[in-house]
C-alpha cells in the first residue's frame, strides 16, 4: 500500500512538474509574442511613415505638374487671343477681303482652295 501511495505521489509530482514546464513555456511564448508584436508594430509604423512621405511627395510633384500645365494652357489661350486680335485689327485696315470663307484660285494647278478657320 505504501508503494502504491508512493507511486501515486510520484505520478502527481511528475504531473505537477509537467504543468510547471507547460506554464513556463506558455509564459515564454507569450512574452516572445508580445516582443514580436511590438517589433512588427514599430516596423509597420516605419513602413506607413515612408509610404505616406512618398505619397505626399508624389502628390506634390503631380500638383506642380498640373499647375505648370495649367499655366502653359493659359499662356496658349492668351497667345491665341492676342493673335486673333492682331488678325482682326489687320483685317480692318486691309482693303482685301478676309481669307475666311473666300475661294482662292491657283492658276498653275487649276484648283480652288477653301480657306476657313
């Protein structure tokens, strides 16, 4: 009976040691997981900061390009208006009819060409 009691006591002791080892491993894994999570979180913040910086840089560059194209467009419109004004002013002082909607005859090739805006 004593040996059976010692056997059961030993078995309970072994199970207690197994439980302690399991708990210790679980605690170690939890600590390791928390450390890894902190590292991953830090890395994700760095990646996000780099991504947002690059995104802002691209946005700024595209806005500058859009602004430059808009200025170029406005310059073209101003040049066109200036040329139209010069043409109308020149047409008023000219005795010849405007080439708009007028036929011109080229004798060598004998064909009519229609000029219009």
